[in-house]
């Protein structure tokens, strides 16, 4: 099977997009029309950053996550994505994502912390949002298992395998990293003195920062399928399968390394 053929959905799937996931992606993207002007006009800072920066990061992350799932759903059996149970799961995940953004955006509006806020009411909401976050990544697990079982997938075997592994590992690794973050009083392991951090990402250059492992974990569904794409493009199928397993193992090891590194109090860079 050629590289192009391995990516093209069969005729029966052409132009079919998962409507629930597509709409969630669109709503998340359009919600930036509110927060981007707020970022430009509102000069208030919270912990050294514009109060609207965090909502914007979450909006982008959720739009990318749901957009990726909508794309991957194109290669799943239509009988799966249209089943009542899956549709209820996707609707619940969409509602959970909207609740997350209302919570984070509301905290930005009032100039307070959405995460690790010790106020009794907000701490309770934070715990509830943690439960909803698990619901969000459960979609990744369900899709990953579906790709794993789809032996007659239109995708080439290495690419199907990479999608299955990437989606399942997104759930497993995120559950570990995010679960640890939620159990602590902050994402830093240690007390930063100067506040030195990496540009753009904001990861601490002084102490351990669990956000590194969390970032890698949530992007396994992008990184590992990318390995699959490269393997299909440049290797025969037998070697491509091995390359996918090796790449998935290396990515998992890197994520676990940054997780342990952060817990030891050492900065990523």
C-alpha cells in the first residue's frame, strides 16, 4: 500500500466527519473571539501573566484535542461513532469541556486562580473539574481501543497501530501526570526563587515542573501517529511496525523520565 493510499479514507467514509466532535472543536475555536480581545484590552496580571492567557491556552488545547479526535473518527467504523453509547460519551465530553472553560474563564474574569485555589467553594469546583477532565480523556481511550480492534481498517497496519498506541497512551500517561498534579498543591516541586522559565511554555528552569510530563502525555495522540506516518513513508511494513513500537516506547520513556525528574525537584532544562 502506498503512503498516500494509507492515509485516504475509503469511498464510504469520504467527506464524513464526526459531527459532535467537529462542533465542539468549532465552538472552542470561536470562543477565542471572546478571550483574545479580552487579552488585548485587559492589562491585569495574575502570578506575573495576563489573566486571560490561561483560558486561551486551554481553548487552544481543547480545540486541538477535539479536532484531532474528529479527524481520527474519519477512519473508525461509522457503526461505532454513530452508536448511542458513543454519542452520549461525546456529548458528555463536550459539556465537560464547556464547563471547564466557564470555570477557567470565570476565574480569569475575577482575577483569581482556577487551579489550586484554597477558597472552599473554588476548591470544591476544582475537584469536580478533575472528574470532568477524566471524562475528556476517556474519549481518547475509547477511540484507541477501537483502532486496536479495527483489524480491517482502511489505514495501513503501522499507521493504525500508531493511532491506537497514541490514543491509549494519551489516556494512561495523562491520568498519571494530571492525577499527580491534582493531588499536590501546585505544579512546582520546590520553590522558585527568580521565577526563571522557558519562553512560551513557561516551564520552570529552577525547580521540578510536572507540566512538562503533562504536556507530553496529552500530545501522545499527535506524536506517536506522526512516528507512524514517517514509518509508513520511509520503511517497509515489517520494519515500520517495529519502528512504531520503538517510537511509542521511547516517547513513553521520555514522558516518564520528565515525570520522575520533576518529582525529584530538577528542572527539565
